[in-house]
C-alpha cells in the first residue's frame, strides 16, 4: 500500500479541476477505519463536485466519491475486523472527507455499515446513495400511511439513479407505478423495470389551479421545482410526497391548499445524515424485500479513467440508471 490510485479534485487558480492520481495513506483525511475499496458509484452530487458545477466540497484537494464498498483493511475499532465487507454512503464522504474514488478509503468508524447478507459490494454500489435515497423515500411514505391499495405512485426523473431504482423497488413491492420522464426514447426501458405507465414530461399538462384533479397516492420526487409544485396540486387526499432532489430547481411555488384541504404530506428526504438505526434498517430491507430485482439492467460498470465523460453526460441529462465505478485496476 505504498501508493495507490485515486481520483482527486483540486482547486487551481480559482477553478475546479479533477484527475486521476496516486496517493499514499498518509495523504488521506483522518479516520480510524481503512477500507480496501472495491467499488464506488456516480451520483449527481459527485458530478457537481468534480466539475465545479456545484459548491459541494468544503476543502481541496479531496478525493471524490460519496459512496464506497469494500472490505476492512485495518481499524482501531474492535467492531470492524479485517476482511469484513462494508459500505459507507453520505456523511461527509467526498465533501470534506476523502471519498470513495480510491483504492483505499479512510473514514470514522461511526460511518461504516456492514454489507448485509444478500448484497455483494457491486450491488451495494449499484444501489449506493441514489438507491438508499429511493428506499428511504419509500420507507418514509409507508410510515406516513402509503399502502399498495392507496392508489398509484408516481416517480419523477424516472430514468435517473434515484428514479430508476424507485421504480424497481415500488414495482417489486406491488405498487402500481407511473414513471415521469423527459427522455421519450426510454419509455420501453422504464416499462421493463416495472413501470405500469409512463408519462412524457414534454406532454405534461400541469394546469394552474391551486388544486388540480387528484391523481397520486404517493410520489418519489428527486426533481423539485415546477414538477414538485405540480405534484402538490395533484395528490389524493392524505397523499405523500418524498422530496429528495433539485435537478428541476430549488424554488417551490405552491399554496397551502393541498396541505390544509387534502392533507397532503411533503416529506423531506436527507440520506447524508440519516441516523444510523434507520440507516441500518433501510439497508437490511435493501438486501431483502426492497432489493431492486433488475440491478444489472440499470447499472453499468466503469473505471476511474472514465469518470470525466460520465460526469459530463450526467450533468447534460444524458445518463440513465446507475454507474458503478471499479476503483481497482
């Protein structure tokens, strides 16, 4: 472990640049657990951070990647013995702590989750932060009254990481899923992973009334903006919306009427600082009844040298499904 490969983000002359490089363990941010990484993944947040399109990272230089899966290399915490399969998602990984785009990753032991039986490291990263966010969205909606018999559930941004895995999970749990997408060439793909219906965003008539026709019992929304505002106006009585993203904008222009006349529940979903007991419960379900049945269909594998092109495609809205990063040559 004298040196190892990593993909690092730099601030140079006031601009963000990222590239593959070699590091030693001493170069990494502090932590009492060292993980021999096998895989990471690419999330929208990773693309923003590595390109400077969003102010994500709080220090430079820093290894990118908000996810990692591998095995324990060493630890001063007796809970984490060498060889144990583990993952880390969220917290400050890839934000102020060196992240998952490296052959070795060093983190605080409090962030580490044992990969549950039923998932491989590759599958854990095919799920990653995006899939964990999708699962957390569903769990929170169910805790707030969503049931299969409540009615259809819509997933926005349905070809993306959160969206595609939410479609899979909901369909696997027996929900009738409607997928909303701006990619009209992906309708067959969405039906293949479980969508009962597919709506084209270009053809969507959002209306202007404070309350429109009620259509949905639940909604997984990683988009935000106008789409989220439309969802608030079209939920069934007591419907639940899980809001987790902002690709469509950060502002929400709606009224209080959906909430006080239809009892609509708007749930904020934060996967980064999700408390560990809930985090463990969600990962256990992701290895059991909520495991996406078509992970191989929505996940592709790339190497660290492929990352620049992956980031560009993701930010341009041309990516679909999940991208798993093989961090070892």
